[in-house]
């Protein structure tokens, strides 16, 4: 099924981002709008929807399914090593296919995860005054911490078969944060597409 067909089948569900997701918690960025007009059928095409984030500033956050892409102040070169894959989420399901093109993917050095997590938390607090107590906490240490991406071309995209692509300008560095949900037992667990 094409991206356009899947979007068309959403009907009155639309993606949204109000900028009020300051605590970076919970599910996906989809809201049902009761008064939304019917979505007309889309013409089959191979061109995906792309959110152009080329004006992104440090502290800005962009959502793609179960991922949050947080723009950092600078590339944390002493904390990361090249990743063996361009995929940002583990797994082989359609929902885990968040793939970087036109950028380099890095993962935290095992002994530097805490420093990277502290850098991400400090970035959120510095650029988002309403988030002065922001912490990436969970039942497992570093469970929300994903790869870091350096956009090294003008065509750096985070692609996905089910979500609009996210495009970043050359030189932008962003960290991947896995969103969380609450289990039936009330435990924080990682959200998954």
C-alpha cells in the first residue's frame, strides 16, 4: 500500500504539532478532528510528503511516528561513533523503518551514554523554558536514547513508509528520542509504530 493511499484512508485523522508537546511523552502525534472534511482520494504517486525543517533551530523537536527528532546545539563528536545502519529504530517491521538518507548516523559510545543523555536534557531545558525539569527517565537507563544524526548534505531526510519524511538542512545535528506510552499496568514503555 502506498503512503498516499494510507494517508487517504486516515479519513478525519490528521497529523498535528502545536508546540505544546513540551514533556515529550505519550503516543503518536495524531488527533481525531470531528469537524474535519473528508479526505479526497489521492492520486497514486511515488513522491512522499516531506516536512521541510531547514529552518530548524537548536531545541526544536519534530515528530515522526514513535520518534522525536531533537535539534542539538552542536555535534557531540566525543560521545558518539558511526552506526552500522542508517535505520533509527531497531526492528524489521514496516513501522521501524525510519531511515536516514543524506546524513550520517551515530550511536553513543557505551561509556558516554549518560553524557549524551545529559546533553539532550540540557538542550531541551535551555531552549524550552517550560521544560526546566525535563529528564529522560525510565525503568531502564537510557531506554529513550536513540541515534544522533549529522545532516552532511542539503538533502538529509528521515524517510518512513507510513509517515511524512522529515528534511533537515546541511550542518544540522539532531538526536533521536523514543517516545513512551504507559502499559496497562501503568509502567512507562517505549512506543512503537
